[in-house]
């Protein structure tokens, strides 16, 4: 479905591997260990008219938010084919976020020595517009994988940060 190891990008650090992103997240959290952290994963995409042959560019963002004191983010772009409908696109966005969280959490857990954070998957769906009918389905996908789902207007990881790079 996706490339094996796409690079991440950060506005100040440039290109990073997954392990370098984990290191940057851990370093950021260790700078102020007494704060509470929110780790956010969200994916967005932009496409024109969708057909069975459509290849769509998806941007996934990882955001570390130090409650009350800012944060950092990293993003990656992947091309995915066979996206023929809005439903396919939203499902793929959600699956890419879940897969990224599943890849990052064990690496973070290994390096954080018990430091606590809340992980959220941000989904680019909301009560207004054509995606409102998919909310229960994609929230169920996220929750069924053991993660907390956030939708618009709370899903800034997908609808603002990832969207900025699509």
C-alpha cells in the first residue's frame, strides 16, 4: 500500500528517519519532564476527481505537544493508488495514521523510561460535510486498535498540520 520507509520532514531539522524522529520526540519530552505531553498522529490528503486509477498524495503528521508550552511536528508524504472514492480516501488516511502510531509507540515506550503521554489519532472527518456519515466507522477503527480518536474540530493534527503540507 505504501512505501517501506519514507523520510519525515521537520521545519527546523530537515529530513529525518523514523528513529531520528523518535529521538527528537524523546529529547523534546526529556527537556521538560514535569509537563504533560500529547502525542498526535494525523493524516490528510488532497486529490482532484477520484477514479479507480487515482494515485493520491497522503501526508501524515506526528505532533508532540507540551501542554501549555508549545510543541514540534514532523511529517511525511506517501503516494497511494486505487483510491476511487471519498470513503476510500478517508479510510486510507485513518489506516495510515494507525499504522504510523503502531510503528512509533513501541519505539517511544522503549526510550521514554515510563514518561507519560497521551496518544491521539486525529481523523479529518466532522459533523459538517460529506464525511459526517463516516465518523462512527473511522472512530471505531481507531478505538478498535486501542487508540483515542479525535474528529473535527479537535483533529488539528490532520485538519491543520498535515493539511498544511498536502
